[in-house]
């Protein structure tokens, strides 16, 4: 079985309250590493286009039953993490849900 990336597991953290958070250096490093996998052109933001490409790859790898499901999950991720609603996700925006999920898995 192919493991879905951590960034998708962060979807389960939607109910996390938007409070000021502090993170350990290890948590920040893990969030940045996961983010970098989705930020294909390395401009510091993940766009809808990049999310779609990543999800198509993951669907092809068997992580999702089909491309449509994968893309819907990707769009859900983007909406959940785009805190300032500019249509793209920065690492600092995705960090909260990512780390919340990491902590639950400990
Ligand atoms: Ca990018
Ligand atoms: Ca944003």
C-alpha cells in the first residue's frame, strides 16, 4: 500500500482552533519538507495547479481510487489551508494543520 503524504492527513485537522501556536524546530522542519514536495516551482506557495498535479501523480501511484477523488481531496486541502483566501497556500498557512496532525500521530 502506498502511503498518502502527510499533507493530506492534515485534512483531518480541520476543527483545530486558529489560535497562536508555537512549534518545535523539528515540527517546522517537517512541515517545510512536506510543503516543498507540493511546491513544484519552489516559489514559496502551493497553487491549485500544483495541487492538481500532485494529486494526479498520487492517483496514478494508487494512493486514491481515481483522479477525480484525488483532485477533490487536493482542493479541499487548499481551501482548508488557505487562511488569507488568496487562492494559494504558503508554508506558514499549512503549518498549523500539518503539525496538529503530526502531534495526534505521536
Ligand atoms: Ca509553487
Ligand atoms: Ca493563502
